[in-house]
């Protein structure tokens, strides 16, 4: 389509994507010669989200207030 409209073949050297697996696979399949770059913002956010939810999950399953307080202090020190 791009070639028909603009008389230019679409073949990027680099593609910037987020950390979405489906988007990454589509880019690899359709544009195999392009270097795929993953946005550090997206990958950093995904890692941070994993850490936050892991810690919240740990706090959620504490059985006593003292266990909660100890776990909270451990998380804050990390």
C-alpha cells in the first residue's frame, strides 16, 4: 500500500515498541530485517508493577498485625 501511494517501499531499520508480546511478534514476523527496540519506559513500568503487586500480595496474606508490620518494614528497606 505504501509503495502504491508514495512510490516508496516501507522497510524501517528500527522499530520502537512497548513490551507487548503480540506487538513484538508481529513486528518480527512482518519486518524481519528491522531491529526491534523495546521502550525502556514500558519495560521499567512493567517490572515496577510486578514488584509492587508482589509486595502488596505478601502484605495481603499476613495473618497478624505484627507479621504485617515486620513484612512492611522489610519491603520498605528494599
